[in-house]
């Protein structure tokens, strides 16, 4: 089953949901704020994508971190994981987990070519 990770008030997440629905792709939505994020899932994400790709350094949450935490998150994967687990909005959104791949952000084509056989 395809899972879309995001937050309710994120415009890109809303666009991702609309794109999937327009293509008739079945998916489960996981709200990172409401449903949380566990270490096992984050570890899986980190095996599927680089930390630099996953870390949302343009977010309000990132800007709220002090400089030492920002630097530590960039330099130390374990510290970054701890920060992300405490504040899941530090992940770039949307995250689309097809089971075989993790798509980070909303592609310009809105998931064209993706089918729900994943």
C-alpha cells in the first residue's frame, strides 16, 4: 500500500493528495503531526534517501532550532534522527512511500507514471 506522509496545512501535501486522487491511486495518508513518527519508520526513510534530502532546512521548525542543533543535524545522522523524532515537521514533505521507493517532495509531474500496483 502506498503511504503519503505529510501535514494537514502543507500546500504541497494537499497538492500531492489531489494528484494521487486525480490518478485514481489508492493510498493511505499519515499525518506526521497527528500520527507521529517512530524510529523504525525514520530509519527506513534514512536507508531510502540521504539525510540532506530528507531534512527540511526551509521549514519554520528548522528556523526555530538554535545554530548548534542545526549544525549537529547536518553533521551527525544520529542527532538529526533524534531531532526529527522530536519534531517530525523537520522532514521534507510530502513523502510518498511506495514500498519500493521513497519520493521526497512533490514532483513537477505530480506522480505521473506512478500506478497503485506498488
